[in-house]
């Protein structure tokens, strides 16, 4: 099954971002700490020609040891990086300071563009920077549909709809995007994605998986892990079998809320890690 999502509002948002870019003083590119690479570069290379800050949201949901590896990698790449936990407001003041460093004195109010994939936290970040709830926020992708300027006292912020790529060439990345809810749930097979996630957790986070679901042996076949979670969580269909869709939804929801534990789904590729070192 191939995962793709590029509705009309994304194509329009991309065009509008390009049109507005000449008026922008600083770009804040938001990525997700659980999938720092797959969540980046939403098909607008032009944003890198502006003063650029990489803001990393959802650090509270990511594995701190992996975040440290990513930070080392970004340092090698000479990226300006700010780590954020937008739920608890961590990193906001650091980001505000970094933004204002780039803002030179000029007649008009400086303008800051916030870009990133759907559901990564752009509107939440803007509300935090503005100190009030001006932008609509939600746990589903595709909440922001059109661009919106918001005053943050000292500069203006442009909130934009989440962008993906016209074609998701890398289907492994597409799976990670589906797991973190950057892609609408209706557009992929929840059971297939959950199997993929369980295999990853069995290999990389077996203890967290076993603890969350009371599994005696997290190394058994993935189908068995899936079924025992379904039974334990009471996801039952008629006839006493597990309800497979409901089981998948429970696991995805647990992951997205951080209930399995702090987990990162990818590290820098080895060739990326060696670059510049
Ligand atoms: N745990 C955690 N949740 C976050 C963080 N930042 C944002 N969220 C949650 O992520 C969800 C999406 O946030 P939004 O601000 O609506 O995301 P967006 O990027 O504007 O999404 P679209 O407008 O759909 O593209 C909301 O449920 C937020 O509460 C964070 O740092 N940590
Ligand atoms: Mg939004």
C-alpha cells in the first residue's frame, strides 16, 4: 500500500509561502523530535536562503539519548537548533531570543515564517510565542487551512498549513509520518502501520513495550504481540476474536500520547553522521 497525501490546500499554501518569502526576515522550520529527518524539508528549498532556525518540537515524546545524537549531528551541519517541548513551554524563551538576534532594525515590523509538516506543532508554537491562543490547534493533521499573520509583540508570525511532498517517494519515511499522525488516519492501513511500529519497538524498545502492555516476552512473533495487546485492552469483536482495527488504533494512540515511553523512530544515517566530521 502506498501512502500519499497532497490535498489542494497544501499546493496553495506552498505557492503562498513562496510568494511571501521575499517579505520574510527569519524562517523557523519546525521538525518532530521523534522523526527529525522524515519530518523535514517540506519541498521548499528556498527557505534555506533566509536566516533559518531549526526548531525541534515534541522533545518530551522523544528518546533523550537519540535527541543528543541528533544534536551532535546538527552541530556538525552547523544548523541553528532549538529544542522545544511546547506542552510545557520549554525552549520558548530560547527560541524567542534566537529569533530576535536575526531581526535587524527596520521600518516595518519584522516577519517570521513558521513552516513544517502537518500536526508538528506550528500553531501551538505560534500561540506560545504570541502568549495567547490566536491560532487554532488540534491533535489531527490539517487543522490550519490558510495562512494567518499573528502579532507576537515585536515581530509578526506567519502560521501556515502543514506541508508534505507532492509524492512521498520514501515510503519508510511515509510510515513514520503516519505513525506520528502527520498523515490523515483514513489514508493508510492502521493495522499495517501498527505492525511496522511494533516490529520497530520489539527491536529497539522491547522493555518499554513489555512494560506498557504487560508482555512476558516481547520478542515473540509480532502477530502474537498484536493479539495479546488486543485481548489485554479488551478490543474484542463478535465471536471472541480481537477487533484488529480497534487494537491498531489503541496502539497508535498510546504511542502518539507518549504512553509507551519516550521513543525516537530514526537516527541520522551513518553517512549523514560522518559528513563534516
Ligand atoms: N507532547 C507534545 N505535543 C505537542 C507539542 N507541540 C504540539 N503538540 C500537540 O500536537 C498537536 C498538533 O499541534 P498544532 O499546533 O495544531 O500543529 P500544526 O503544526 O499547527 O498542525 P496543522 O495546522 O494541522 O498543520 C496538538 O495536539 C498539540 O497539543 C510538543 O512539543 N509536545
Ligand atoms: Mg496549524
